[in-house]
């Protein structure tokens, strides 16, 4: 079985707030100096799901990422964890594609890889949180999609998926090929070992451009980002005074009642 895992490079969500900057004119976050990007955490959950399937049932796990200036060291973490190869699509036209364009390019990559049985992706990315790419890939490929999975396994040639719903979970059965988006409830990506890091250096990393996929340019965006800014934070402190402590307490209670706190 061949499993493709979609891996998105994002700014580190754990970086200090003071390091986060926005270029409002270009409507983009500015990569901070000295803080490398990371693989989106939900995509790491998807990679862990793929590796568990490989551990139990065998097969090959292929990591795929699209964009510009993809950090090889960041994506090689997938190889160190147990993925068999990486396919990176780098092209200047992929500077800021929306989720729909990303899904179209990823589906073209999957088509070129060929003989893919299962596609796994995070339920959403850690930067835009759109949650569109996974289902967009399924639409482009014309195959079913199951979202927000917390457990994925194979039984009798069928895929068994436990997915998160508003009041708990449900279990679905599906045939291959299939796209699944994975939730953090599945569990964090396993720790890499020195042996895994050493083995990663010997695993193949293929680098393609859009022309390799017979794509002149990504599809035009269906969504337009109108503005991007850092929210302003402020603190307002009001002192409730009174002639006595009891008087101040009464005035405070009245004010809290007026603000619907009490």
C-alpha cells in the first residue's frame, strides 16, 4: 500500500509573540530571524497515522510538500520518523496559493506519483486554519474523504476510521482509494532516533516544479485575503473608590451587575 502524507511548512506556532511580524502591504506574516519553520502540527498527526499503518500492514509512506523556499532540514524530519521518501514541489508561482490552488497542485503530484491508495493530511493548517485542502484534494481526485479522524486502521481490506463529531465520535468504514484528514486526538508524531536521522540521509528527496506536473500556473484564487494584522491589546483598569470599604464593595457590586458579570 502506498500512502501519501501532505506536509505544510509553517511558521513555528510556539515562537514568542514578540517575534511575530506582519507585512500588511503584502498581507503576509514575516518569517522571524533565527526561528526555523516547522511542519504544521496537524500534518505531523497525519504522518503518525501513516506510520502506524505502515508498522501494522507494511507499505510505503511518501511525504509531499508544495511551496517556495522549502526548508529541507524541516521536511527531513518526516524521513527520520519513518517516511520512505519526500516529494517537494517548489515554484515561484507557489508563493501564496490559497487552499483550492494548493489542493489542485497536490492532486497533480499524487497523480504523477501514481498507484496511491491513501492520502492523509492534517484537519487544518496551523497558520490559516482553513481546513479546506484535504477535502479539496478528494474533490480533485474524485474519491471519498473522511474528515477529523482520531483513529485509522485497515481491517479486511477496508479502512476503519474513528472520527470526531460534536457529541463524541463515530466509526466509519470505507474502501480505497480514500482521503483522510487527521485530528490531534490521534496522537503526536513519534520521537526521531539517531538511527532514524542517519537513515534519513539515504532516503530519496525528489524536487519538482509546476512544469514537471504540466501545470503552467496554479488555478486562480477563489478566496481573497483583504487584510492581515496583529490584534491590538490593551488593558483598562478602573479603581472603584468609596468612603469606606463597605461603600466601595457596594459600588463594585453595582458596576459588575451593570456589566452583566453578576
